């Protein structure tokens, strides 16, 4: 169980927190505050015990709550496991069989998505953008699956237009723009956010099953997924 009780206070894992293990250490993404962080040794050990269902002292539970790892609650849903995503086997960027020319209509649609992605992200913030992404994916959940050739072709259309877009590449607004573009055709894909240490870095990309739609395999695999939307 991930539910712990301390002096009549029940705790559960925070609902707007994500985590993964990098080199056997938990790394956290605070979606609400848009920040990554780790714990000091004592609290890290307490967190590992908590998710394993082992006994944790009231003092340490309180400290985990103060560190905003835990929150008051009944813990019915448990602590989520680190995100599982299919290991990428292909990349649209590296597939020479995918066409690289985008028609005028597709280019216009992609440019529209790119133009509004950055301002929308700045206006809404990270947490609201993630919530809206989940909502849009939920709205499309009943749509039939597209064959991967169609998904790759549309992603290639977007990438061809992105080469013409006069702004530096930025993984999050670019990935949100690609998802916006795909959603317009009823195509569902995942936003994958990953983190690494030594050197520290965070990155995101769009993935459909085992195909990366806007990143290379080697670079994506240098990150450990911490959140999949």
C-alpha cells in the first residue's frame, strides 16, 4: 500500500507530481511548478520505503509532505509507477523512405500550429498546457487508429514546414505544435518528457507507439522518461 497514516493524518503521493529513476535515484517533476528536483538521502530512503509499502516514521512522513512529495488523502489510487513507454525502434527524422515535401495546405496548417504554440504555452503555463493536452487526447479517444505510414507522413509534413519556421527550435512548444497538428487530423500520439543526469538535462519529444516523430533514437534514449501524456 502507498497509504500511510501519521497521527491520524493519511498521506498519498501528490497527484500533480511525476517521477522516474535515474541511476537508481528518484527524480521528480513538479508539474504544477514546472521544476525538476531530487531529495536528500534521508528523504530519498523514506520515499523509497513509502512506495514499497514499508513503514515510515511519522516524522519522515511529515517531512515528505513538507517537501511536497506527499499530500493529505486516502491513497486509494496508490503511487503511480514511473512512466512506461515503448522503446523507440524507428524515427521519422531518420527514415529516408518518408517524403520530406509538404503541400501548401499542410504547410499552412503546420505554420498556424507553430505560431500559436509558443504564445499559448507562455499564456497558459506548463501545468495547464499538460491538462489541456490530456483533455484533447481524451476527446479523440474514440477515433480509430491510423496506420503508422499515415502518422509518419503527417509528421514529416510538419517537419518540412518546421524547417521554414523562422524561430529557434525549442522542444516543448515544437512538440505541442506537432501534437496540435496531428490532433487536427484525429491522430493521437504521446508527448514524452525525459530527464538525464551527468550532465543534467530535460527534453521532450512526440512518439507514436515505437516511432519517434520529431527526434532521433540515440538522442531520445539518452533521457529517461519521467512523464508521458
